[in-house]
C-alpha cells in the first residue's frame, strides 16, 4: 500500500493492452494517429479549440504560462499553487515570467481584493501583469463553481487571461457532481494530468485556443518535450479519461473513511471539512513519532510520507480494506 500520492498508481490491464497495440507515427511531424485522436477528442470534450499532449503536468503548466506571457510579464497565483511552489521555479527560470503569489484562503481560494491590489500599473518600473492562474483541486480542496464565475468576471474586468492548473480537475468535477466542462468553460487554458488518480502511466494535456496551442507546441519543442511514437502513451491517456473517472468517487469515499478513522487515533487530528476529494492532511501531536512509525509501516509494505501534517492520498490501488489495515497499524504503533 502506498499512500504518498496518487502519482503512484499503476496502469490498468486495459491501458497496457491499448499501449501494446497502439497505432503510432512521429508526433513531432504531427503524424501519430493515436496522439492526434486524443488531442482532438480532448479539445472537443472540454470545450476548447485545441489540445496538446505533454510529458507531465509540470511541463504542461510551464508551456501554458510561457504561451500566455512574454519575458518580463507576470502571473498571479496562490502561495500554495503547484506551478509556483513545486515546479522548480520553471516559469521564472525558463520563461523569465515573474510569479506574484497571493496567500490562499483556508478553502484554497484567492481573495479578489488582494489580487486586484497585486496587479501592476502600466509603468516601466513594473512587470506586466497578464495572467491569473488557479488550481483545482488545491491540496484536495475544491473551488466552488460560483468562485470560478467570479474569477472569470475579475480577469475580464482587468484585461487578464485565466489559466487552470487542472492536475486533479476531474476530482473536482466528481466532488461537485458536475460535468468537467462546467469547470473548464471559465478558463482560457487548462491542464489535465492523466497520470494521477486517472491512472495513466505518463502524460498531461494542455488545452486552449488554436493559436495558444500552436505557440505552446513550439515551446514544447524548445524545452525538449517533442516525442516521437508517443501514441503508445496517448492510448493509455484516452482510457484514463474515458474509463477511470468513475473510480474517483471511490477514492473520495475512502479518503473520508480514512479521515474519520484518523480522528479516532490519539495524536492525529484531521479537519474533515477540508477532506473533499482524495487527499487527507493529519496534524500530529508532538508525542507522535511519525518517522519511527513510517519505518515500521515500511517493513510491512505500507508507505507514507513522514511529515507534520502528514499527507495521505487515496487512489485506485488503495481499497477500503487497505484503509482498515492502515488504521489498525497506526493505532497499534501510536
């Protein structure tokens, strides 16, 4: 059992079969039929003009930011945003794009008053503010549809574009019980990670206008992201979006079960209100020796990331029975 992340999921047998039998070509030349099919289908499915298959969510976000912004431009984002905090500063290092992080509210949203105050005036002393980037889900929390509508209104009023880091956007859609297009329709561009809870082995999508994706495709080549017979990977990505979405509801249910069980263990505290999808954060009392606990669990083939708070992530390779086992082991070790 591996509770570190939903990135550890293994591809399904159907994915492995599809990969083995995929029709392929050279995607840099644009003639891989399986990649082309995935991109065309994904664009139409999510309400965009075009899509591009990339190696990772980090690459998709980087290309999206660089396609929106020029050198010396700026994007607004949250302090906890993955494309600000956890992607090695790529936008700044490779795109010369300045991030302007804003403190996230406890529910993951960003305050529009603070965002407005952070927009730079049209003055040669300042970077040019061009983009607002949101993340959904963020730390497992779902941005409400009403907030997304407000964000759309905000960027329109201030002449900005709106990008979504949608690494777990399908988790958000399942939690809200809406079609994913109800989220996507508010954004100028969006990424979707295929290799987290959706279970594909590799890959993310970047979606936007045709001109935007053309710019991003050139940038993908520039950063070494052009792949050749990538249809082998795209075949699994299509199944991730068509066959694995229903699994996310089970993952969410298992996360709730885990959160409730952790609250019954002395020294563990979970804010159940914020367990909305498949990510659980448990704050630990000083008496809980999480490093020692993690080592003991590892000897029993149970993997967690020791920290405080400690993050547990449920996914298709974690069952309800696995939750029972983890809770029993943790209780005994504490």
